[in-house]
C-alpha cells in the first residue's frame, strides 16, 4: 500500500502538482518514520533473543542513504529527482524491509503465550 502512495506522489510531482504530492509525501514520511522507530525499538528490545536481526538492521541502515537523497532533493526543490527516487529507487528497499519485518513479527508472535495471540 505504501508503494501505491509513493507512485501517486511521483505522478503528482511529474504532472506539476507539487503541493498535492508534497502534502501526501509528508504524511507518508511521518508514517515511515514511525514504522522505523518501532522496528528499531524491536531490534533494541529483542536483540538478546535467538532471532537474527542483522539482515533487518542492514536493510534499515541501507535505507537511510535513500532518505539522504530524498532530503537533498527536497532541499534543492528538485522534484524531478524526488519523483525518480520515489518511482524507481525506493520500492525495492522498502519492500525488502517490510518482508524482513514480517519475519520479526512472525517470530514475536511465536514467542507469545497462546492466550495472548
């Protein structure tokens, strides 16, 4: 679902509707930032378990370079570059993080007592 929103933002930026695209993008960035905070909290809280958090940590760290590219595009008001990042570069890494976080969720669900599931 996030990917479809990113596509809508990219389309809005490409068609000259920067205000609309940036408003939607701002909301999405807040959501992604919150999601990442939860992932980092899970990593910190459950790092002493037998689950291997290294792949997720690496994917989150790799994603930060994309955030830097996005930040630079926004600060330069380079909406063409921002649109390209959103359309072509972010989907793969974001999907990879979502897939890895599903593994974390499955692991944590497996650790819950039966009556808490």
